[in-house]
C-alpha cells in the first residue's frame, strides 16, 4: 500500500472594514482550510486464482461528498465505488483517487497478489510433510516422514505467479529426513512448496518476510 502527499485548495475569505472618521481602511483576512484529506486503500493482500476480495478503503478529512476513481479497471466490479470487488486473473496493483467537494485530491494504492493455490495440503500417499517456521526471512526447515522404506523425492518452490524459484532432487530417503532450505534470496510474499515422488504429491504454503 502506497500513499501520496495531498493537494488541496485553500479558501480565503476577505472582509473590508471601514471605520467612520478614520482615514485608513482595515482588511481582515480569514484563512479556512478543511482537515487534511487522507485515503488508505488497505494492506496488500493475496487471493487464490479465480478468487475475489472487497477493497476496503478508509477516507478521512477533506469536505464531503467524495468521488472515487479506480484504475486499472481490469477485474474490478466498478471504478467509481468506494469499495469495489477485485477479481484479477494476475497480480495487479490498483490505485484509487478521492476527490472532495473543494477539489482536494489524494491517491492510495494496493496490490492484489494472485496465488495459484494448487492443491494446498493435498496428500496422495503416506507421507508427512512439516515446514517450520511457516513465516521466515531466512532458513526454511523441512521434515519429511514416509512409511515406505525408501522414496526418491523432488522438492520445488513456486512463487505467487506460478513460477518455479527453487528445485532440487533430494535423492533416496528412508522413513525420515530433515532438510534446511535457505530462502533468504527470495522476494517477500507467499510461496508453495511441493514434494513429489512415486505416488506422492504433497503441497505446503509458507510466507517469506
């Protein structure tokens, strides 16, 4: 979510006051400025593909009534509603501009990340997969436990765009294995970790800070 500095019109009220018997005139200048207009489009959020979210905008200050304009229009239920529904097919950054009755404007933006959400936590074999911590800024610890005597497994990590950002064949394991993966170089966001093997397909979700 990003905020921009507000731009607003200051209204001047000028009163001319004349006093009888005096040679001079006095001018009183009154400056009136409404409370600073602010808008917050909310925190960046993640939805699953084919999902939707209501954009929750908070506006303060300025002078009502307000008018709103969203862009881009792709995936939005309306570009003039204060809280439209967003259903983008791909990760999209939306910006919203508010205009008050005095011509003051303010803009804020929000990014909606689209996650493939492919078969999260789906298990097709006798395998236990644990990730910890599931919110990390460095090392991701993995524990794999299978009742089979041996398994040849592959680990893959997908970003929110469905792109593979990590891939490793971990070879044959026997019942139990602990592994560390350094994810410090990954961008902040949501990721899917998949473990694939013969008759095995396990997916877990984690967050990189």
